[in-house]
C-alpha cells in the first residue's frame, strides 16, 4: 500500500465509528494486520478501547485480537498491565 499512514489513519478512525459492525471488523483487523501497522502503540490503545466497547461482540473479538498479537509485543508485561481489568470489560 503506497500511503500506509493515511490508510492507517482511516482505519483508526473506524475503531470509534457509531456502527458496531464497523468496530467489530476493526477489532478483527487489528489482530490480523498488527504486524503491518505503522503505529503499534496506537493499535494497542485501540484494542484497549474496543475491549471496553458497549457491544459484547466487539469486546470479544478485540480480546481475541489482543491474544493474537500478544506474542509480537516487545514489552508483554507492560501491555498486559495496561489492558482493562475484568471489572472494566465484562464479556
């Protein structure tokens, strides 16, 4: 993709879309394409937000995506500690 930055900006914006289906797709995409994303810190922030989403399905997919990218994270302890606790994100 020639302009990864603009594409990433558009994808990031979709994580906050009013449409739950778009947020669900983005939760899945973050896990699937994490390696390719230019701003992994922002992608993790997006996952944190999606794990607390009002839509149960979005929360579930975001948690699965976090599990999928966990091995790729350089500081696993920090990433784990920064994730919402179970009382903040009920599934």
